[in-house]
């Protein structure tokens, strides 16, 4: 289960409400082409995507075991979070309309903070697009959703993700315990980045 960032920000009610409203109404196309809010029509595609260990093994907050029932619950919960303005589950579709990836955003409006998890299909990995794609998504969270802080975790042995995260300018904050949906604990590396730090680095 996602946990709020270690750094505690306090959003005024107006800022928190603006973030919630942004999450509720955001057009996935503003993040990129062929993006959509996950709904029940995507369950079969998500099961196919996440059943591949090359896609899902490193991700701690997925429903397990990955079955049509568990993924249906996951999508339904995400839809409720989107209505509440504190979460989004988006899918990326290929040219044939198949699910080729997903992005899950957990938002804490009262803290103007968010977390991102996601993955792409194995045939789309290792193409050199991970860094630019992630950077675009971080910018989108800061500018479109309106958060001021992003926290990220990765398994301690996930070297590829760690390099991508640090290349984007995130600050290493040590380790934290990530709680899986089944209640078990995974030790994870943890990073944070503020909107101001991002602006200084990328001159948004």
C-alpha cells in the first residue's frame, strides 16, 4: 500500500481542493497519446500485461495473485479514488488498442504530494524511452495535477529504476518499508523531488 512521503507538506484548503479537482477532470491525453483512464474494459488487457514477471515482479503495490477478479477490484478501487480526487489509474494503448502499459498515481491533496508507479510491456522496455517518458510524467504531475512533492520507491535491487530516478534529479532519502496489498513488507529505496527543485533543474 502506498504511504505518504516522509517530508510533510501542508496544503491550504484551496490548494488541496484544486488538486482534487485536477485529478477528477484531467484528460489523460494531456499526458500522452493513446492514454485512457482504466475501466473494466481494460481488465483483460491488464491481466495479460501484469501476468508477465518481467513487467510486474518489481512492483510492490499490485494486486496478487494477478487474476481477473483481483484486477477488477483494483480497477474499481482506482475509479473510486479518481472520483475522490486522490488517485488515477491510466493505461497506455498500442496501435491495436491493447494495453501496453499503465501508470498509477496516488495523491495526497492535503499534503500537495503524490506517488507514481507503473510499467510497460516487455517488448517496449529497453528502448531508451524510459528516462524521457518518466521526466515527462513527473512534469505532468507538477504542472497539471498541481502537486508540490513526488515520492518514489524501488526495490533495493532494482538498479535500472534507481538510475532513472536519480537521473531525473530525485534526492535519495534512504530506505523505507513498503507494504504490499497482502500485508507483507518490502524494504525499498526511497527518493523525493519538490516542484521547486524540478523547476531549478528543468527550468519549467
